[in-house]
C-alpha cells in the first residue's frame, strides 16, 4: 500500500487552472498515459485538468530526475514500470510540486498540451492480458442462470478464478466495436450457424497494470504484491453471450471475448489511490479464510478499492434527440470484489508464472449486491428474459448497433479531493 | 498449401556433409531458428545437418536478396514472417541452391556454425499464445474420465475448441521444469491446501507459427489460412493435473498450465512439409460437416499433417544406469486431429480477433486412437489408476523429480527424403 503524503493534501492546487475542481484530474490524481500530437511519436504524459503535461519534453528539459530520462522518453510505460514503487512515488512528488508551485510555471508551462487536441494510445505494450472473476455478485448472478440452487462452484471461495485473455485485441477507449460473428446455437436449434452475435454485451471491470513482476519459477508473496501494481484503469470486457454459451465448455471463453477489450487511456496510479483504500468487506459467516499464501493483515485492512463505478448507455436515437445517456448501473468496486488486487497478483504468480512490466489484469465484472449495481446486461436483463425500457421508450436486452456504452469511475473519501478515471467508451458498429 | 518443387528433390544433397542422411536436417528441411554464439546477439539461422547457416552473416555478405537484409538481420523471426509466403518460398529456393551447389561453397561456408556450440532461443517474440483442443482421441479420453457415457461435449464437432495460454512462460526446449506449487484438493479432502503439484504431466502437441495475420475486425477465409502459417514446432503443454482439476471450472485451465510451455527450437516451415501433407481423416459416419466458413476442398484433401510423433522418458535412475530412454508413445499427427491447422487459424480469426506475426498456436494434445499413441500420462495411466512399469522396474503415474521428458517428430513419405523436428525436452526439478 502507498502512504498518504503531501501530494494528497486537499489544500494543494495547481497553477493549471482547469485542474482545480476538475472532476477527474485535479493535482491530487496525476494519472499516466500515452498521447500523440498530429503525426508525432506517442509520448508519456500526465493528465492535469484539461491539459496533458508532456513527460518526455519535461524530462529532456531537465525538469525531472536525470536517471528517469530514458524510460520517460519512450512511447510506452513499460520501461518506466521497471523503475519500481520508490521512483513512482518520487515522480508523483516531483510532478505535484512542479504543477502546484507557481515558481516552476515558467519552465513547466511550455510542456503542457491541450488534452482535446491529442490522440490517446494504450499506456503500454501489453504482453499478456489475464482476466479474473473476483466479482462475487456477478459470479453468483451468472451462476444462478445455469445452476439456480448452487450458483457458486466449490472452488470460488478458495481460488481467485482467472483465465488468459487476448492481448492483441486490447484497445484504447473510443475504438469502434465491430459486432463479432461466430457460431450461434439457440437452445431450440438443432445445429449452430455462423453469423453476427445477437447477444452482444459489456462487462464493467477494473484493469490492473503490473509494475515489476517476477522471474519464471519465482512467486510474489502477498505482503509484496501491492508493490507490483503500478495502477488501475477502466476495462470493458465486451462479450458475445451467444458465442460464449456455445463455445465455453470445457476450456472457457474464447471468441466470445477476444474480438475486443477496451481500456480507459489514463492509468490512475496506486499512489493516487492511497486515500481511497478501505478494508476488504468481511467474508460472510461460514466462508473459509483465505489460504495462508493469500492472507495478509495489511491487505485485509486496506486492500479494498474505494472506487465508485458507473455505466451509461446512449442509443443512436437518444444521440439524435440530444437526450442524456441513461445510467445503467452504479456501485462501488470494494463491495463487489471477493478477492483483493494483491490476492489476484499473488495467486497469478503462485505457481511460478512470470508477470512482466505492463501486463494487464482484469478484475472480472464488478457487480454489487444491489440491482442498481449490476455490471453487465446479462445480469440486468436476466439473460434477455427481462428487457429494460430506456427513458425514450426503447427497450434493450443486449447492445444494438449504434449504441454507445461508457464506463466511468470516481474516488470519493472524507478529507480527500475526489479524483476520477475519465471514461472508457465504445460504439457498436454493424458486423462487416 | 505449398507446392512440391526442386527443393524437395530427393536426389539433392548438400556440400555440408553431415546433412546428407541426417535424420532431422537434410537439405530438404531447412528449418529456421534463432541461435547465439557466446555472448553475441542472437541471430536467425537455418539448421543443415550438424551445422547452422547464419542468415544474418550470409545476408550481410550479399548471398541473399537485399530486400530481406533488414528482417534476416534481427534477433527474432517476427519481421521475416511479415514477408509472407512468396518470400518464404524464395528464401527456401535460395538456401537450397546455396547449400547444395558446390560453386557457392567458398562464399557460404564461412557462415556455418557448429550447432553443438550455440545456444538456441525462442524463434520469435510470441505476443499471444493460444492452445487448441483438436486431438479428438485426447478429448474423448479425458472427457471419459469425467463423463463416461458422454465424453465429447455437443460443441466439439462444430467448434475447434481453443483457449488462450500464457505467452510469457513459453520457453525453448531444455528449460528446466520447476515443479509448480498450487492449490490441491484431493476428492476426499474437505478443503484444498497449497503445495507442490503431485500430478505433474506433459502434453504432446504441435505448435503453429503465424506468418502474416489479420487486422482487428477482419477474418481469414479458410482458403487463405494456409498462407498465414509460417511453420510448425513441437510443443509440450506441461500440466499440473491436481491444480487443473480444482481450478478449471468455470473458466478453463490457468495455473495448471501457465508455469511453463516448452517448444522445440527449429521451426519446420510450411514449405518443407509439402511432401508430407495428406488428406484429413474422413469424419465418422453421422458427424456434421464443418460449417461453411471452416470448409475448403483443398484443405480437406491436403490439410492433414503427416508427422510421426514420439515421446520418451528418462528417469534419474535410468540416466545413472546409462539405460536407453523409454518410449511412452508413438503416433501420427494427421490421424489425431479432428480439425486442420487451416481450420484452427480461420476459426481463431472468425470473430475479427487479430492474429499477429509470430503468434504461437498449440494444436492440443495429439493422441491417436491406439493405446500406443496416447499423448499424456493422464491418458496412459488412466488418471493415475493404472501406473505404468518402466523397463528398470520403476513405476510412473505422473512425472517425478529428475525425469526428463522428450518429444520427437519426423516426417516420412514415399519418394521424399525424411525430415525431422529435432526434439523438445525438459527435466523436472523439485519445487522451490
């Protein structure tokens, strides 16, 4: 866990005026991302209000530590991640000082770029992408559709369940979602056919970026796992439910998922989240304790993510009418997660599997226990049996062409300036 | 499919004497790999008998086409794969000429390195690794252990089943296999514990390397899939069966597999395999035809891989006694596979998932219908219920520390010079 220090001071403001009171990117956030201007090479930057502070430029100008220059001058964050948690904290302190203290304004201001004018990229080269399944309410809701009396399998409360996803099709927010084709077999059909998915869905998740990682054959003790997490993003695990139902046994989801995974462009650092950590929710009476390799007092006390999540839907008709997007769900990550981010990391490496800087790990769908906090249409529409009616009168069981789906996240805590993740969005295009 | 041309001429010999009659690497093979000498940067090379022909050196010396120089001068084959099938065929013709015609000997010989003196590396940077499950006898044998009356799930004969594996832990043959730890829950135990796997196994597979690939959102028509395959290697999907049984539901195998996947260092090119292609085995009476997107006449006629596979085991005691390794199984890939390599590639991209140059795809375990051709100890020992007795009197249900397991592959066909894959080996080390 990262400590709370002067960079979190609610009294601190920035000379970048748009940062003060900014819902996502006040000076207390300082998320990292990769942007490009025109046809220039992508660069690492920090979001501050409506602006981006160019770390390559600032580094080259001598505003940051010299031994960071190589890593911060690249087009991805992978090399920076190898610098580890101490340098990450030090960079945060440095940036917080540069962007708050008027004395640095003359030298720093030339390295600001207006965010509205840039193109955002993936923050790093993702070698491996793994998706977990730690949202216990989601697992229960989905399990109930298959096994009404016994929704959770016996391993769920011992094993942080995860599976490998496709790294090549992870894309940054805004990438169009071409409706995938695949084998569809309705329950009453004798044989499957191949065509556009009829049950296209989203999954509300958080993404975890790995900072240092481990060598093949080594493990990551639970007490050290937090230090291996660079930060978090929003993640939409787009899912074709009809393809999934037909293909997933016995080896798990594959083409139902790997046509696209979208992530928000700004990585909110582990350091920025320090004021928003909370205790893991107590395990229900009768649940087993985590096995010793997954159990850590500090993690139990502060492994919870106090991140408020929301999902909105804007249909083509709503867009044409200028109507507000409809809120599909709202809920908090901490209450949705049965396993902490540290437990996810430790479990992933517990057999000697090597995690590498820039690896992306999805939490799994984060549904809360309430009906207002369900993280997928599969749950909201009960597998399509209970379509929802939108304000304009349209109904939805699953996503239609033209729909734009957006994930949001904000952190709010007593005595802290709220910070946000920005958004992760995608619009559905017809199958080609 | 690649055509048979003068490079396959059985009368052709090499001035590299060790190539003539070499069981694996005669001049008709010419597999590609990446090697290093001492502390030098890894280079691309071609195996020829007991020697390696250094393609970076040969290219720099002007012995190969100038527009290949950049790609052949790198430390991985990824860039070369983007050159596509025409250049692959042309490189093969060029190499076959250089290494067979005495006139080229003076200029080519300085670029030969003795294979015994080099270190081999992964042939390419593997961005994504996917493992399929197209060995129908394996799927049936494994399924029978769980569902005696209904071993194959209803989707098996429609969907080439696959799942994502871990790219970071793919290693070249010879990498030690550290026994993984994980959650083990014997059927009679009330709860799992964490410790070294007691049921460590291998899986005999072939690996497929992707040459060009497709853009996200595009597909690869079945008639074009063969052109996207650069070549093949041996692949051992090491598996911890106790971890697997406990963790795999509902999202598939994860820590049971991702501690290590070993591949043989030499990629036998699609071009070299041309004389050994055969018809896909006819589908059993009553089986559905492949859906149209997976059906291609040419692929049905020549999509089968005439590759003879074998597995040997050498225990520590056998090694100490100087005894011959024991043959665990022997069989042919073509008869083991329900789906062809082209069908695998087309299915993988059929939802718009992008395949990239250097992606690795495993076929899944290739067991034949015979008891002598089973590709895993899970099958050979019937899940541990029928341990085998080795020639020296030792017994095995699963792999023990000190065991060395080796996969082999050779191609034999009338009128063709036999070629081989070399081997893929790994020795089990105790858990750390």
